[in-house]
């Protein structure tokens, strides 16, 4: 039989020929408003000689106008699946053609979020802040590396709102960590998430306090011991910053101008070619910044 079918039938014979009993299935399913269908299949066995029956499980989903049969390759107890049949189902029928020798029950459950112990879905840790120029920094960490691609493709939206205004950032398909700045254009009084009901328990949102001092400058490391010097500028009020680096004799070694649209900035200046000595870094903008800092290397 194995030679003719080209399949390994050891598991089949161990379960159905040498073992006793039959599987007993409990299927739970829910669906969001974009037709994403979450299915979880639990299995118990009627006799201890078989701990689990691994086999395809067909389930028919239907409404008054559409129906489809989806076959789930069920390989473990409590396995979950995410599929999109392309329509809103109101009924699920387990094994509609009676292929399986088993008992079963099918239950539609409220779509109130996938439990935290389901490893097929992403979990987002979202940290946001807003500076004095109404730019917002958002850091998103996707903490579940086992999440499947279909689940990661379901978007959630981070909303910034105030006085009837609302702007949203789409979050999806993020692996590991992502940080970005966004020009919101107003001071947000409310920040919240909207998402598929499947993701309602799959994120954590918190605010990080922002330093709102305008045109605050930090330069590090001092002394400039590494290969680069970092200039940090918070809440710039002008649209461009110019940086001039001089040696102790007053010779201009470097000139660099950078746009400063309003977000907090980090600029790096190369120092690996500079000999040890004293340098002066002049920083200026159109109106707000006029300063010179002594740099030792």
C-alpha cells in the first residue's frame, strides 16, 4: 500500500488498526468584519491507546448565498488556523460529507480577540510620544516571532485625535522592532487603537513622556573618543541646522546643513580621521540656535 500510494502509512495503522477508539472534535470559530476566519480545533480520544488522530478535517462554511469547504490539516490538539473564505459565514458544518469516523461539535464564538497563548498571532508593544512641535515618535515591537504571515497581515490602526480631528497610522507586517516619526499636525488629546476583533487582545499601548524643551542640544561623547560625534536636537523651531567644525587654529574642517522639519533629530559627524587635540563645533539655525561648543579629542 505504501509503495502504491507513495505515502508513509505507519501513523494511520498505529492509530486505526492497532489502536482503539475514535476522535472527538470540538471546533470553535469566529470571523472579523473583513472576513478573516479564525478556527480552533480541539480533539479528545475515546481510548487511551491513541493519544491523537492526525488527519485532514473538512469544515463547510456558508451563508444564504455562498458556501465553501475548507480542509484543515490537523496535526495537534488545540491547533488554530486563519483563513479568508471571501464572504461572511453564518454557519459552519463539520465534515459535511461524513468522511470521518468521529464525534464532533461546532461552536461559533464571539470575536473578542485571540487569547495570548495562541502563538500564531502577532503581539505588538506600541510606545508613543509627542514633542512640542506636534511630531510623534512611535516605536512598535512585534514580540511573537512564531506569528504566521496571514495574521501579521491583519492591520491595526494607531489613532491620534483631538477636537474633531483624527489621523491614523497603519500597523502590520512588522517583524521585531520599528521606530518612526510622524507629523501629526495637532496636539493629540486622545491616542487609541482600532483593529480587527481578532487582534483586540494582541497589543499593549503606552505613552512615553517627551522632553518638550525647544531647541535642546546634546553632544556626545565628550571627549570625542570614538569614530563619530553625535548631535541630538530636540524640538527644533527652525527648519534647518548648520554645523561647522573648526580646529584650534580656526580652520574649517567640516560644514554640514541638515533639514529640521520638527521631529527630534540625531546627526552624526565623522571624527575617526581627526588627530587628538581641541576643536570647536559651531551650530546655528535661522533664528533660534547660535552656539559654539568646545570638543576635546
